């Protein structure tokens, strides 16, 4: 599930973006699902979305937070 939180007119807005199937639980598969959800449901180019991304909420699993191959590391490379 993806939620998007942003500020509009000085007020925080939280919107449900998408619920997508992830083939595997590795970070590359999660990133791919995230890119599909952003481009299809949020309708913003992924490079624009990722350039403005300032926070990611997730559990503490290594596939999400790993310094080399975790989702946060892959997002930093994007």
C-alpha cells in the first residue's frame, strides 16, 4: 500500500495512492511496484516524484532499510 503525504496551501494532505501486488519481497521488486504505482495512480513522473521525496515510512526489515541494497539505498540512487 502506498500513501502520499504532501502540503497544499499550507495544510498537510494524506492520500491513499495505490495497493499493488509485489512479486517478491526484495527491494528491487518493491521499487518496481512503487514506480508502477506512482506512474499509474499518482500520475507523476517517477524522477519528479523521487526528486521531491523527503521521507519513507516502512518497517525495519533489511530489504527496506539496508545500506547497500535496501529500498532506501535504491531510492537514493534514483
